[in-house]
C-alpha cells in the first residue's frame, strides 16, 4: 500500500551574473497544491527578493511510502 508522507516545493530564482539558480525550499505543503497557487506564491516571493533575483520555476516534491 502506498501512503503519502509529505509534499514540498522548491522555488528557483535566477541571479544576475550567476549561471546556477538559487533554490528556496518550502516544506510541509498540502498533499496536492494547486498549480495557480504555486505560481502565485512564486511571484509573491519574487516581489520580496532583491531586484537581482528573478523567479524562474518551481519543482513539486512528493514523498510517499510503500509498505511491503
């Protein structure tokens, strides 16, 4: 049997002058977050970060346990 354990979000921001994006992780998210809400929160984070950072994308990380 497969049981949901957790969902997390990884928000990625581009930084002027750097090739590698910066990752901001949010833990303890509801089991099935709505895509529009995920994007809206990313845009909100974008507003409160320095001007040199730009919201790029989000990765949804789901963790489940499969019992023998």
